[in-house]
């Protein structure tokens, strides 16, 4: 089988765009400037870039501290609402709405801001996210109504607004800090992102519990679920609005601080380069490559997130209620226990972050699922026994859930690594967003499952049956992780970008050749770059136009794709149309299918050829490409641009 010829054209543009900034900063006006002068400009830019990376890291840490706070602030408040408001206690619908409002907002925020982060920019998206969180928090504090029911529904709406901004935090921030970490250390990229994201989010999870502990001690110390149900009225001596309004209001302080940081944060260097290269546009090639080559890893990034969120959110949002039911402790003691557990849980993401690079993302996640599934079976078997020993129940639950972060951290990291910069935030948004569907389903169905398994009663036997159900979900997660989770630890993100650009060029050339669009001039390609054609226009022509009209539209669309892939002449198009397609998505299921279809030897050769698409080209490739390609506007020497680019980035694959 013929080995592929690695294309240099996308990378030339990549490097040229990188040098364009260096040229402007160093005020180099001629191609004849020596390489040392250009390299000096590159070093200056590198220093400025590292300064931005540090500032971005601080903004990321504070942002996820706020996210953690906003996620957890409602957990104990849901218990409070049930204890003191009969409207909430008697309505499974309102319980589900209060517990899922943030999740619905997060779901839409993840998807919407995924597009915004890729098209408009990471920084612009983050500013919008912080503004939404502040707006929703203000509405939460000011919630009111002519009845308790109306007030609760206003809280539901305001928390959904908060969730919209929180969802955008993930899709704008995690890809940005992941791309920054590529320039800090490829080998330790997972540890850095884990500490800035998951570790800080867990710190944020513990913060509202500490605050609410103080507030409950002052306002509602003696409120318990048992006394609430027996009285049937709001308990005397309790001031619930003091607790929940201050809980929401105090969260505004860090939100404002984060917004100030957002103004000074910057888009990652990788995103800025990619945005210049693709002009912030999507096209049909992106959708084709995603469906053709990313489907298996899509299962690994989406379904894994769906299962883990189903379990995590349903158990987390109702943890206080469950704890009161099992142990019979007061609301104040429930807060104390939650705080102690949270402090202990803090060790989970820290330990997982230390091993996620050494073990690899996939192995870490497999270990996490094995642990959770096995301990969940034990938990279901001894649930009733533990319910008679409150201390033993709390200790066991704490011990089990420390290791859940061996699943959470890979689930957070993998979607930000396995997709190229061009579509990273969008695919991260869809992975996490569809994953949040699991959280919404789990949290919405939990109260109904509890009463359903208990034949209309929220009993301990029903809780035990739910544990059996969760064990089955976790074993499903284990099997899917083994088959569909790819391994990208210590792999260059820039290498994946080059592979993706190479796939786009080959498919664009093949599509053009199949339509007879080969003999095109440079002027035609230049004009096609500004075409307004899109997939919707093509579909409209197919359904409403004649065959001839549809064919012309496809030919024009093919020219547009060729232009966006930076083809310059007919010979180049012809050569690329004949090149083979190699791509390895690094999942076990695809590896097995490939070995079954091709045999082990050919499958191994296929993977070797696929990896070459992400490698830096050798000097002979550069020299040959320099004969056929040029930077039209600036006439910058490609070898000089390459020298600057290589001096400013860590080369790894």
C-alpha cells in the first residue's frame, strides 16, 4: 500500500500566520532580514504568551471555583425547601424543577457557547458567561411571588439563567486552558488542567456548605425532615429566607471578581492561529469528517458523560434528603456531615490529577468505573444494614465516592483533547451537553423512582433498589470505556490539528475531482473563498431546483472548499485527490474492527501511516513545498517562519 505524502500547505499557512505577528512586533519590513532577528521577535512573543497563559490559569481557577459554588449551593437548600415549605414537600414536580433548573441552563449553555467559543472566541464567550451568572444570581436573591409556589418557580427560572452561564464556562474555559497547557507541557497537560478545573470546582463545592452551616446554625438549627412532616406547617423559629437568600447573594462576590479577570484574559495561542487559518467558519467538510472519523470517540466522550452525570447529579442533589432519611439527623448535622465529606473528597481530584498523565486518560477512567461499579454492588447488598449504623453509613459512602474522580477527571479531559482546535469547543459542548441530559434524566426521575420502587413510599428498601440500578449503569460505563474511550495522553494537540487539516484537504480534493472541478484557476479559487453557499443552500437546490442547478451549486461549493483548504493550482488538487485516507481514532473497538478487516500487519501499517499525518514534515518536504507554494500577501520565507514557530512551541506527538 502506498504511504501517504504528508501535505505541508496547511502547516505553511499555520506557520505564516504565526510569523505574521512576529513580523509586526519586530517591525521587520523585508524578507531579507536574517533569521536571528526573526527568532528574537519569536522569543519576545513567547514571553508575552507565557504571561497570558499564567493570567488565563488564574482566571480559570477562579471561574471553576464559582462554578463549583453554584452547583452545590442548591443541594442543601433543596433539603431546606422540603423541610419548611409544604408546597415543595408535597410536589415531586417542584422538587425535580428545583434540582434540575441549573442543569437545563447548563445543557443549553454548553451547546450554545460551544459554537460561540469556536466562532467568536473563548474570551468573548467567557465574558458573556460571567454576566449571565451574575444576572441569574441577582434574580435568585430577589425571588418573590404572591405565593410560596410562585416564589419557588421564580427561583427555578433564575437558577436556569445561572446554569446557562455555567455551561458556557466549560466550553469556553476548558478548551482554552487545555490549549494553553499544550504550550506549558504536553506530558503534564492532564495534571495542570485537572488542578485548575476539577480540583478548584470541588473547592467551590465545599464553600457553600461552610457558609450554609453558619447560616443554618443561626436561622434553622433544629429543622428536620421528620418534624417537618409531622407538623404540616412551616416550623416556628426558623427563618429559611435568611439562609437561601444569603446563600445565593454571597455567591455574587466571587462572580464579580471573575468578571474583572475575564476582561484581561486572552484567547489561547492555538485558537488565535487556527482562527486566522480558517477565518472562523464551518463548512460541510467539518461535518463530514466528524461523522466519518469521530463517531467512535463520540460514544466515548458523550455516553460516558451521560452515565456519570446521571449517577452524580441524582445522588448529589438528593444527598441531603437521603442522609436525613437514612440517619434521621437534623438539617444542621446534615450540613456538618456534608462539609466533612467535602473536605475529605478534596483529596479525590488531587490524587487523580497526579496519576492521570502517568496511567493515561483511558486507564484512569477504566479503573474509576471498576471501582464505582464494584463498590456500588456492595453498597446495594448492605444498604439496609448500614442504615442502622449511621456512622458506618457515612464512612462507607465517603470512602466509596473519593474514587469517583478517577472517572470524572478523564471525562472532563478527553473531549478537550481528542478533537482539533477548529471544532474543539463545539464538540466539547455537545459531549458535555448531551452528557447533562443524563444528569437531567437522573435528577428528574430520582424522586419518581424512589416512590415507584417503594410503592408510593420513600422507603429505605426503595433506595436500596436504586443502588442496584446504579451498579448496572456503572458496569455499562466500564464496558463502554474499554471499547470507545481513546487515549491521547502525552499526544500533541497540534499534531491532531495537522491530521485534521490533512483530512480536510484530501476530502476536498476528492469531492472536487468527483464533480470534475479540477482545472480551476487561481482567480476562481480566490473568488470562491467569499462564496455564501452552505449546506442549507445545497439542500434547497436539491429539493427545489433542477439537476443542472444542483450540479452547478455543488461545483461552486467544491471550489469554495478548495479555497478554504488553501489549494493553489490544478496540479495540487489532482495530486491530493489520489492520496489515500488514513486516520486512527485510537479506540479499541475501531482497532479490533480494522484488524478483523485488514489483518494485524496491515492494520499496524495503517496506524503508522495515520500517525505520519500529524508529524512535522522533514526538510526535503519543505524544499519541495517551497517550489510550489508561497505566502501571497507578505512573501515571507517559509523556512524562516518555520524557525520562529519551532522556537516558540514544544514539538511532541
